[in-house]
């Protein structure tokens, strides 16, 4: 009787496209449930990629490799023929570096914000700019048809991000669940994620050998990525070395 009730529940969830959030009916490495990052070592740790239909995070301090990893995600998505969107809250995205990283700019929607990292006495203006960036992120998620939508507030003042009400993240999670879109939040510290989303904490390797040169030329960086999965009964952390070449570093 219990198995029949569960089968009926899963059938209803599939009908409403919620099966990827509340059941394990689909395999974890199915491309319809995960978005590969394009980095084999990282994808192996992630079970194929970052989960679609959820908010995940890329977090780390400045020069930690978080932007490089975001570019790899965007490049992998456009290589699959997907449309992607980036809400660039501080207007720091470099189109030349993006093209060099392999991103098809014809498939990218770039939304430029006007948050400043050092607002001085203009904190209220900065707070409104953060809220406008979140609103733009919300509108793109609601529009659908995007394989990946990212909100980059990495260099925004931490207190401005913390002042966003928690209901903001709950609303975003509700919008994205059950869809084929991967939502990515990029910041200096964890902000919010779906229950099945991931937090990927990145940083230059502690060994001191994380920056690679060939002669006098900068060749790339090796970052350590710590994957934190909240859905497990205990917090799961996996470390992985991720080599990034000059094209995306």
C-alpha cells in the first residue's frame, strides 16, 4: 500500500515537473538533471555537474578563481547550445576574457548593474542597486528558456548582500525549482541555496604552487574547490584540485 501511495505521489510530482527536486527517480548524472561544468575533475566530484532546477553558489575571496570557474560554466553551457544570462551587479564582466574562455557571446544575455564596492556615504543607493540586480535575476528566471542564469555580487559590500531579506532567496528558489535552469550565485561568502543545491568554495592552492608560469608567461592557476552538499544527512565536503588555463583564469 505504501509503495502504491509513493508511486502515485511521484507521478503527480512528475506531472508538475517537481520530480527532480523531491524524488530520486532520475539518475544523478542525467544531463537533464545536472549541468556539467566542463571541468572533468570537478564534474566527477559533483556527480556529473551542478543540479538544474536549484540555486547553487560559487564563493571565495577575491582572486580565488571564482570568476574563472563561472566563465567555465558559462562556456560549457553555450557549447551545449544553451542560452545563458549573467546579472553583473558591479559591471565588471570582461567580454574579451569571456570570448577567450570559450563563451559564445551570441548566446549570452549580459545585464549590467551599478553597485560599487566602496560606496562611502552612498550606502542607500548601493542597497537599491543590489535590490535591482536581484530583481533582474528574478525576471530572467521567470522568463525561462535559459540553461544557466548567474547573479554575480562577488565584490559587492558584504553588509549590503546580508541586508537582503531571507524571503528573497526563498522566492528565487520557488521560481527555479522543477525547471531545467541552473541558478548560480557568485559571492565572497555563502548567501543562499536550494535544499539540493551546492556550495562550491574556491581558493588558490595552499601549497603555494597554485599559480603556474611557463618562463615569464602566466600559464594558469590551480584552485582548490570544496563542495558542500546540504541535502545529505550530514554536511558533505569534497576537495578537488581544478586546473584552469590562461584562457579562463
